[in-house]
C-alpha cells in the first residue's frame, strides 16, 4: 500500500484485502505462509483462484471431489467462507470510510488514543475498541449473505401463520437491514447506531450479517479480529479517500 500511495496512483482496495484475506486463510487453515500480493504466481495462490472460479458442472471438479472428497470439501469451505467474505467486507468498510471522512477521522482518533505514536497493535487492545467495532458493523449496509435459509423441522404456527414441516424458510437479511421501520436512515453509514446506548434497544434479529442461532457463522470472532487488525494498521498509516475511479453507489437506486 505504501508503494501505491507513494506512486500517487489509485489503490484497488479489493486487491489488497483479497491478498490479505488469502494470506490469513492459507496461514491459519493450511499453515502455509505466502505473500500473495507480492507472489501472485505462487502455485497456492493461482490454484486457489482457479478453485474460486469453479464450475460445479466442470467434470474436473467432480473428479477431484470423488478422489479426496473430505479434505477437498473442508478446504474449499474454509477458503470460500473465509476469503471472499472478509475481503469484501473490508472493501465495503474502506468505501464507507473514504466516502465519510469525518467518521474515518474519528476512528483514527480512537486508534491514535489506544496506540499512541503508532505503538505496536495488540489483539487485546484492538478488541476493546468501541468505535472500531461500531464502524465495522457497517456490514449492515452490505451484508455478504443477503439472505439466510432454514428448513422447518416440525410444523409450527407463528403469529397465525402455519409453517409445515419441510418448508424452506428464507430470512431476508438485506431487506431487514434496509427496512426504515426497523432503523432510521438505513442506507446511511452511521456507526453511532451501534453505540452502547442504542445497541440495547435494538432487536438482535434485525442485524444478521453473521446469521443467528446454532448454525450461525463459526468464523465470526476470527473474521472480526482479522478485519479489525487490518483496519487499525491501515488507518495508523494512511487516509482513505475517493478518487476518479471510485464508483459511488446509491443503495436506494440499486433497489
Ligand atoms: C466478514 C466475514 C464473514 C461473514 C460476513 C460471514 C457470514 C456468514 C453467514 C451469514 C453464515 C450463515 C449463518 C446462518 O445461516 O445463520 C456463515 C456461516 C459459516 N461461516 Fe461465516 N462469515 C464470515 C467469515 C467466516 C470465516 C473467516 C470463517 C472460517 C474461518 C467462517 C466460517 C463459517 C462456517 C463454517 C459457516 C457454516 C456454519 C454452519 O453451517 O453451522 N466464516 N457465515
């Protein structure tokens, strides 16, 4: 990032966060240390990228699946759920910060308060940072999983509606996050809506970026930690700003 900043060129944040997520996934899940940003030709990186573009109907995919099914499916699972989710979330957060410089400044103030003079970042201190946590909850605006699904295990009646056993029930996460009746100005990036005072009055089932219940995301704590560490280190050293290439999104228009 420093090189890109020094060159004065625009940074493609998804490229940086993609490489970071890839390095975290490969080192934690497979104990393989790669610097994927600087070694894009590393066989581990190229093969994972190929895998991420997989086509279920490609006979090669089925062939691999049949030969070493368990190992492959577990590895695929960790790469899918860990890589794309956290790199996209970080990219959306970078966008939100670049388009809301006053919020970025506030976050930088918290960071400088907790780690004066760019002191080394520690896990314990990062996880105590309130404003950082509130800002990261911008996951609300762009939930990676726009909907959740559950299969009804036994026929049940809820509020006069009977749901027969076996029915697939869709939980519309994106719609819940953007419903103005459930939160004011839902399309705006407002970390304050997750302040301690406001959080207590919030229905926990209207904020579901990691799902809910016994089958919610098992990587939530891990993902939050790795994303927070990255945000702190980046904002200690850089300001994020929009540039000509930034596509400003209009949530309302996107429907
Ligand atoms: C920002 C990052 C992430 C987001 C937004 C995210 C989101 C989600 C969501 C919405 C679900 C479905 C939950 C439900 O149906 O209630 C899920 C499931 C899951 N996630 Fe994540 N996830 C993230 C990162 C990770 C990471 C880093 C890992 C592993 C290292 C992970 C592992 C899993 C697994 C294994 C499941 C399936 C759990 C089950 O079916 O019991 N996730 N995630």
